[in-house]
């Protein structure tokens, strides 16, 4: 395999839970060395989140693959000094504490940049480093609401729902990883210095809201919740089958719409000039959904999918995780990786994405035990053995 593209890049991860660590995991998958700083004792809270095997979260195994765990108490001055020394030798530092926390610890961007002008610092927070709400605690659920997602996600007249995932966190992590790559390119390919990257959870959601704001700014139009449909794009919805299962059908392309109507025996709608383009179909979406729903409600899902595939109309089942794990296409694409945890447990997880032809990613190692790499990392950073011993005795490292 070719050398991984981020090989030689050293990343110091000070964040915990999801957003910052997800950015670091993404960089690790493409060869970066991740030194994850965790507090002595319980470590990153994600180690105990959701379903545990022998006391450790299986989510942790996916989120922290390819990382080195170093336990340092950042509340203590000696711990802060050690992190400062590690940062002086790092290419990237990632943190996702509330704004002001790093400054309180003497680890501000200004001080770290002065000591290491090549350092790139990714700062992830709920509301960003500036602005009237910057000091507020921010979690993904609140960011998804402020970013506009929760308002749209649900059925008309009902309470808004969440997707069941921390999208604000992971999307912020992806934006953060992108920012790091751009900063690395500026530094290394264009002879620049390090820079600070400010990523907020709410803006990471807001960035994906497509036409929401342009339509409001021009027409004062407020898009409302629409259940399984996509307002203004027709037909595209979830349609019930005779088993009670729902199938998603997206017939919103002009040529696709023609094929869909012929497939369900509605040549009259295919021939209607008002429905030739999306604008006309959007005006009559209820009529189209009723026609498609009448056809699907009398048929088994397999029959519906066979007909849609034969007509080259995008359609598919709504997958549970069981469907994902058993789908041969996932396996053929090698989209699922298996990693053996420290306990010996084999854990399946999403594989590395995106796929690069010449410099593909690779999972470097299993998720680390708490503090597994503390001593070796400090030794490699040049910390004297007697200092390491003293820090251990004081409980500042573990």
C-alpha cells in the first residue's frame, strides 16, 4: 500500500466525547499520529457511553481507533506545562472545550502560536469563539435546533424530532478536519504558518441548509416540516406497501418521472404537459403522491423494488442497522471494517471514507486503553525520566 497521505503529521487531541475526537479520528484514518490527552481516572466520558462490553463502550472502539492515549491532568500547572511542551512539537492541536477554557489553562492560541508558529489549532465549540453566545455551553441537540435542522425534521403539527444521532457533533468534526487539511496545505505547500480554525456546531448544521435562507431572504418563505417528503421537489416520498413497510421512491427528475408513471400504469400523468417539469409537479404533489401510494399500497416491497429498478427509478428500503450489516453491497464496497479491541472483542464499524485510489486510508490500530501511551509519548517528547516519575507520584499523569 502507498504511504498514507498524512503520515508524519502529529496531532494533539485535547477534546472529548464527539466533535473534536471525530475530527481527529478522520485524520488518523489517513495516517496522522494522534496523541489523545485524557484526564486521569475515567478518561474521556465516551469510554462509558451507551452499550458497554467489559466496562468499555463499543462506540469508543470506533471513535478512538488509531489513537494514542496519554493521561494528563490539565487542571494542574505541571500538566499544562507538559501539554505546552507536546504542543511545541505538534503540527495540529484539536480542542473542543467551552471558549475560555484553554485560556484559563495558559494554553491560548496566542501563547501556543508564539511558541510554535507552525502549529495549526482547531477549536470546536457550540457557538464559536466569538459572538454574544460564545460562552454558553453548546451540545449537538441545541446546535441542530439553532442551525435550522430541528424545525424541519418532523411531521407538520407535531413536535420536532432529532435524527437519533449527534449530527451537530459529527458534522462539526468533518468541517474541522477539512479546515485542518486546508491549513496544512497553506502551511506546507505555500510556505505559510500555522493558523487557528474556528468551527461551531450550529454553523456546521447551518452550512447544510441548502436553499433555506436564500428563499427566506428573497421571498420571506419559511420552509415548514414536511414529514418524509421534500417540499418543492416532486415526487419524492416514502410510500406504504401492502406489508406496512415503507419504500422510498424518488421520481423527481423529468425523465425519471416519465418512467415512474409508466411503471405504475399512469401514462395519463406522464403525458400531462403540466407535469413535464418539477415546477409543475410541485404544484400537484398531493395528486402525485396519492397516485403512487395507491399503486404501492397494493404491492409487496419486493415487487415494488423490482418494478422501480426495471424502470431505472431510484427507490429503496429504509434500512435499520441490521439491514446495513447484512447488505452484500456494503460488504462488496468494504464499507464495514472489523477491529479487534484490547479485550479481544471483534467490533464492526464504518470503514475509512472517502476512498482514495493512490493514497488510501488505513486503520492504524485499535482504540487505546486509558493512559496506554503516557510514558512512551512523554519519553519521546524529551521529558526527563525523573520528571515523569514525579508527575506519576503526584497523580498529574497516569
